[in-house]
C-alpha cells in the first residue's frame, strides 16, 4: 500500500473512532446535564485539585508500563509514552471493544519506537497484570478492614480472587516462562489449523531473556498503585466537594467495586455501569442517595469525560495509527 493511501486509511479510521466516541457521549447527554447541576453547587477549588490528581493517576498508569520497557531505546521517553497512554485511555473509554483497540494501539506505537514484538508484549502484559495485583491488594485491605464488605463475597469468591492474585504475581516474576509457553502453544495451534508460519527457536531464546529486573518491578508496582490511589483520592474529593460524607473504608470498597465494573466488557470505560455500581455501594455504606449520585457524577466528569477529548487530541498529535 502506498504511503499516501495508507495515511488516508489511518485518518479515516481515526475519524470513525472519534465519531463513535462523540455518539457515545451524546447518548449520555441527560447524565451530563445532571452533572452540570451538581457542579454548580460544588467547590470549584476541590474540582481543580481532583483534575490534578487525575493527571497524576494517568501519569502513574503510563509509568506502570514504561518501567517495564527496554532501557536501551532512547526514543521511548516518559513524555512520549504518557501521550500514547492518554490516547489508549481515550480508546478504551469511548469506543466499543476499546480495551482491545487500546492495547493494539500501544503495541503498534511501541513497535514503531524500536521495541521487538516480545518486548512490547511483555511490557503491556506485565503492566496490566500489575494493575490487577494492585487492585486486588486494595480489595484485600477493604475485606480485612470492614466486615460488611466481607459479607458481600462468599468464601469461594475470596478464594478465586486470591488465586488470581497469586497467578498474576507468578506471571510477573516469571514473564520469561509465560512468553515461552505462549510461543509454544501458538506454534502448536498453527500446526493444528494448518496456518503458515514456522516455530522459531530464536523467539524462544529471546523470550528466555525477558525477565524483569527487581527494580523495574518495584517502580512499575508503585505506578500501578499510584494509578488507583490518585483516582480514589479524586472520588474522595468529589464527595467532599458536594458535602457528602461516607467513611474512607466504605468509599474504598465502592471504588474497588466500580473499578472492577469498569473492566467488564459491557460498555466503553464501564459507562453507566461504573456510575451505578459506585453510587449503590456508597448508599449501602450509609450515604444519602442524592448527594452520592452528585458526587459520583462529578467524579466521572473529572476522571472520565474530560479525558476523552484530551486523549483523542493526543492520538492525532502522535500521528494516529502511524508507526513512528
């Protein structure tokens, strides 16, 4: 495909995605008008602080993966990857199947910056696993601190979550082994379905070298934890801004529930599902329904709606789907 034609296709794909995002936002115009009413009575200073916290949350999100990337690639700067992460977040939050598109986008951009397929895969997989680990740790703290939260989950649920935590930690520590197994399984599947492509021993040798350094794991873990904690702090500030009061443990429990709901492939960015689950949980922990809804809508404006246009702007500034 000629460069000009390829560029035109990339622009069209980006515009289609942007139109879909606009339609999603327009479909929720009633929710946005209700949020505007809540904003009129909220503390503007706290809203600004909440936005700053969201900047720190998204920065932590990008660092979560950045520290797992190869250090030899000078073109992989923190600033560039932060911009790419914002674009990926916008994809995840505004288009159907956005989670898959966002990972594919980051993979493509990393490949364009000199990462090998295995390096890009390992960094993206490791970052997402660390995000899961950090969220499960927060959930564990809630379960330990509040008996009411514990009653929501059965012993089987807790055992499953604990098992997922252990599997995620093991996969992070032995990412080299995970990649080797994935390559071997892929090779066998190709033979079964008679797809062209041969088993590459060099890929196995490369994968065996992709163990994360302990320092990189610690730095990435701090990024994963910061991503959740700064976002949680925004929810707390939103409650304070509309003069709503719920205990910190209750807010954390509601937040974790909303974060889990956001990762279900139901709507882009958990649209509607997150608002409903967090509001219901906050009311269950003693909050007044009207003030809880106002706080959650305010929180979603600062942490969700504002970042969709910012992320898509970053997408176009970085050249859309074009590899660098």
